[in-house]
């Protein structure tokens, strides 16, 4: 059976009523027959049947044994860090999601957990940066926003040999393209806000564990800390994830077309997309991902200034200026002043997030319409407003 068929039918039909859609158990508590005698549910922070369907679905999709759904991606990341103790160290990818950087540096370093940021695209750097205190290796691959690729299997082997856990933030690839647990990772986290939900209509996170014991510790932390996903949002993620193979395939096909167009545009300096053979991580990505390279494309401008990037991100009509990614509608953002503004400028630039970097979340519109849109915005940098509009009359007409 294909992955899509398996996924669609792993979401159960309701056994009580035959409802084809998963029921939303909007309840705080569950009635017990006698103290401690219940149907497997006692209090909705600890467990909820709707959330449970989501958790089982994503655990299966990622090839893990257990999953816990959280109120946001950051709540999911937070739960994983809580596996550590004061004095432990995290070895993390340098091009890390800004919110994870803020959490690690500004919250957990205060509790005595040190974080080493390393360019994990080279396994040798990971080996060099390991210390006896390294208990957790934190990867994103592809990274946000420069789409760096790290070799999950090779780094998993290093982590295992040193007795550390490997956690992969799989938000960008999604399980439709990449399953880190099958490559040796111990934990996968997601911002389900992005491709799992897929419709830009909720905030959610999930932790999947390869090992049942780690899964049980995450569940304990979740119940103790309380940042659970609501039944209604759980239902929305279930509905979104049913179409993940279809969506991510199309996001990837559109993104590749947009990336190729950008490579040839005279206003563009570098294009970051792992599906391009020019991308330094193309080979590793092709080995560990399948079905495409995802919907996120980043690029820098020949005129490497925040002002030039601002001009571009304010001139598109179909690509909406907003943080986030992974939805049906295309979005774009300027990481230096938006998603990555909490990272100090020097650290940000040295991780490759240039002042003119623009990140696209390529949606499910027609690829040619998206190309026309980003094309006319880039033309402004070269031809100025008047000529650029004259250059693309058909596209201009569409937006009037
Ligand atoms: C968005 C994002 C997060 C944070 O998730 P929220 O749902 O916004 O809390 C974490 N990691 C990556 C890679 C993300 O893109």
C-alpha cells in the first residue's frame, strides 16, 4: 500500500457512531465508574481521544512509537529540552530557527544548560564540538532560512556513540519527504503550524519519539507542564495532515520552478533551494529525502541591503508578507527583520542570513502566476516601477 493510502486509513472511523470524521471531544474530564476505573481517559490535560488520534497518526507517519501534541512548536521544543538537567550541553545547528535560539539562549542558559552552535553540514564539526556534557544534538535539515542540509544518519551515529540523543526539527521537510527516525534520530519535533496543519489556520507542535521510554518521559513532561493542544486544534491538524502527501508534492514542484526562475533573474545573487544541483547539500538531501525538496526557497539580492529586500517583499501581490510557511497561500518574509530579529546581527550574518535575504513559502497557486508575481517585484530593482509594470502587462492586469 502506498504511503498516502496508509496515512488516510490510519485515521480511524469512529467506532461508536461510524462517523467518518474524527469526533472532537470538547471536554475537560471523563466520568469514572469507581475511583481509578475509567475508559482510559481521566482528565483532558493528560489525554484526550481527539488529540490521541492525532498523536498516533503522526507517530506512524514519522515511524516513531509515541507522540505528544503541544500548543505550539516551541512548546514541543521546550518539552524536549526539559529532558536535560542543569550542567548538560546542547550541540545545535547554527542556522537555527530564531525562536529555538531565543528559548535555548535566553531561558535555558539561565538554568545552566549550555548550547554550542555548530555548522552541522560538516559532520567533522559535530565530532569536534562534542564534549562529555553534550546530551542532546539539535538539528534542523533543511534549515530555516538558508536550507542548509545536514547528514542525519552520519550525525545520528556520532550522537549514539557518545551517548547523546539526536533530535531533528523536521518542520521544513515534513514526514512526507523525510523521516529522521528511520535515519537514526531519537526524537522528531514539528511546528505543526506549518506543513502538518498546512492551511495557516492554527498554532501547534508535536514531539515524536523513536523509543517508548523517551516517549513516556515526554508525555510525563507534557502532563506536568501542561502545554497541550486543544481538541479542536487537534482535529484541524488531523484534517490538514490527511492531504500532506498531495500538498507537499505540489509545494515542492512549484518551489523548484520558482527557484529555477530566480537563479536566472539579474537582481538575484544566490538562490538557496536543496532541489537545485547548485545547492551544496543537494546530494545529501537527495539521499535522505524523497518525493521533493519542500516548499521553502530563499534568495539574496545583488544589492545586499535590507532596503532592497524591503522593496521586493512589499511589491508582491500573490506572495503575502507574513511570517510562517507551509500553507496553501504563498508567503514571503525578510528574516533579518522578522523571524530572525532576535539573533544578534553578527551571529545572524555568520550563519548566512544576509541583510537582503528573502524567504519564500511557495504555496499551491499556479507556478507561473507565482513566477510572474515575484518577477515583477524583482524587476523593480532593475528597471524601476514604470518600466517594470510595462514589462509584465498580463500579470499586472490580473491584480487590478
Ligand atoms: C515555526 C517553527 C518553529 C516554531 O513553531 P511554532 O508553532 O511557531 O511555535 C520551530 N521550528 C521551525 C523550523 C519552525 O519553522
